């Protein structure tokens, strides 16, 4: 048997429970990365929360502006109908004056006929001819009085009709205003922030969605039947300015946030379109256009009765 040399010593075994130095460095690095990630995630959550609060504030301002516009329109139409009613009442007053004038004329003609009768009797005129003249004068007077009474009754009917139309129009305007608020709330609740959410909206089949990328500033881009111009971007704050060219008019939307719905009415029947910008960069921005699939059913112009 061979024996070990006394100069060769076996390595001392490591003590149990101690962590090697390389493993310690790896664990420290992992802990540092975790701290950095938590700090970054907290900052990002704070920025997202601030952006959502700013978006909600803008939507509240938009709804307040729309409500004020609706109230102003309602007040204008009611004022117009009241003016028409005042004109009709004035016509009734004029008709009453004409009725009074006609009555006075009939009374004057009656006196004239009476004088002629007296003269005829004094001159021993034919009694039958005098009776015929008296009957003709009475018939003519009755006819004129009947015509005036009919005109007065017709004017009264017109006044009642105008009042009923005024009340009906007021109810229609209030109903239309409530319907518009409901439509805006429904569209705002269905905003897609990415392609996956946009595909989910497409599956509902209620509206058509057209994705787009707007080129650098002040270049016109055609999206379906409208045109868009990106005039300003602020990637850090997620804000932008946009011009919408539709129906020979120009709508300018300033200082808007990404994922904020921008709604506007298109065409003679007032179909509600919606644009959402999902992202902005220095020279471009991207999002989608939402259009009702059935434009005739989605028209917001009041139907003719």
C-alpha cells in the first residue's frame, strides 16, 4: 500500500452555513435591481394617475361646455317661438279691430237704409221694393258678421296650435339633449388604448374602426371621409394639437391628451364620429377613427314627424 507524503495536505473543508462571496454579490445586485424597479414602477403609476386625473378634468369641462351650448340653443328656439306667439296674438288684436270697424260700417249702412226707407215711405214708394232692400241689407250684414266671426275663430285656433307646438318643441329639445349626453357617455366608456382593446371593440360589430398614423406637423392626412392635420406634439406630457377638416369646415382641438375621445358631428344627418390618439412622438402620432356602422340609425338630427 502506498502512503501519502507528509508534505501534501488536504484542503480544509468549508464551514457549513457560510455563503460564497460570488453568490453574495449576485444577491446584492438582485436586491438593487428590485429596488430600482419598484421606484420606477411607483413613478410610472404616479404619472399615469396624474394623466388620468387631467383627462377626467378635460372631459368634465367638455361636458359642461356641451351642456351650456345645448341650453343656449334651447333658449334661442323658445324665444323664437314666443316671438311668433306674440305676432299671432297681435294678429288677433288686428282682427278684432277690423271686426269692430266692420260692425260700425254695418250699423252706418243700416241707418242709411232706414233713412232711405223713410224717404221711400214719404214718397209713397213701392212697399215691396223697400222690403226687398231691407232684407238684402240685413242678409249682407249677417254675411259680413259671419265672415269676421269665422276669421276670429281661425286665429284663436292658430294661437292654441302655436302654444302646443311650443310645448312639444321644448320636450323634443330636452329629449334630444338627454340622448346626446347618453351617446357621449357610451362612446367615452368604449375607448381602446391599444390594438388588443381595439380588436375587442370591433367584435361588438356596432362601429367601424380605422387605425391611422399622422405624419409630421402641418401635413394633411386623409382618413376615410375626413382629413386630419397634426399641428403640435408634446411626447413628455402626452399632449397634442389637431385640426379636423370635415364638411367644408375646420375644427381645431388644442392641448388634448392621448386616449381622450374627440367627438364631432358629420354630414347633413349629424352622425357622431370619434377620434382617439393613442400615442404621440416628436414628428408623428397614431390612433384610430370610430364611425357608426349604420349611419341612418345613428343620425342625431331629429326625425321629421
